C-alpha cells in the first residue's frame, strides 16, 4: 500500500501553555483516529542547519518545515482527505502531502 509524507509548514505559536496543550491534545486525538494508517506519527523538527552547494552551513532552515508524519493509505485522494482533518491547519499552518517512493537496492 502506498505511503504518504505529511509535511507541516509554519503554524502559529500558542499564546499560552494551556492553549498549546489543547492543540497538542487535538493533534494527538487526530493521530489516534488514524489507527494503523499511521506509520511514523508526530516527528517535530528543531535546530535545522542548511548546507549550500559550496559547503557553507547556515544555522537556520530555508523552509518553514516544522515536522512530518508518514501514513499508509490506498490513494493520494485518501491521504488528502485524512490530512484535511489535521488540527495543524487550525493554527495557521500549511501542509504538503507527497507520495513516498521506494528506491531500488
């Protein structure tokens, strides 16, 4: 069955610890509702470094990627339908969905 990478971009910071906890709870409920479709759940990212072609390292990201999830479902349409329900969208975030390709060898 195909796997899909859900990439979280941007999103607003919570204005209080309580609001942050409420959002995390909604997000975890969403992940739980996906059951066995979730291959690799909540994977937040931090301390991103960027390496340019000339070898220069910059201590920041050149994208707004803040994390990812991998799901397994039968089609891109299904992956998009699942992702449209993600609470990350409620905090002003954007989400990209890509089909993962197995490389030979």
